[in-house]
């Protein structure tokens, strides 16, 4: 595929942001429970897939625009997630303040959820920590100044 720049391609249709992210999971009940207990997300609705069977449990963090779809596909390979395969690398969720990462560390420790250390960076100023969901998908908690 060759990308070219033409004058008529300078007028792009609108995009207004990320609406939601769909994650294929091995055990939809376990994943929904984990996202609820660890990240405080709640079920909004369940939607059957239009083809191929399966369904999506749509969850949301109340009072935010953060929506995730937990997708069950009967034909899924059920292998643990591996960010080295083509496709998704990780999910990054924003926190408002640097101190929120410290609060997340305390919460995750209290729940017994394994996580990495907080990494602070100077250029540009930001900090992040990573935990993994039940399928091994890296969930990065990210703060930027």
C-alpha cells in the first residue's frame, strides 16, 4: 500500500476521540469481575455479536467516558495475551494527578494485585505503572503533567 498526499486528502472527515476499546478475553465472567473489583468498572449492557456467536459485556467507569467491551468469541484460541504479537500492545488509562499513582499502588497492594513500580520520567514529565488483567493484557496507569 502506498500512501500519497493529495490536495483533496487535506480535508479529512472528523474524528472526535476514542469511543471505546474492545478486548477479547478468555473468561468473560472472570474478566468482568476483575475490572469491577480492581478498576471500579460496572456493567452497562450485554450485546450479542452480529455473526459468529459470542457477545460483548460493555463496562464503564462511572462518571467517566471510559468504556471497555469485554468480548467473548467462541472461536478464540484461548491463549494468554502476548504483546509481541501483531495487534494490541497495552491499554493506557489516564489518572489526573501524580499522587493518584501512589493511591493506586496502595489499592492494588491491598487487593493483592501484582503490579510494576511507578516509573517517573522527566522529558516530557509523566509517570506510569503497569498491571495485567486476567488474560495478561498490560493495563498502564498513566499521568502526564
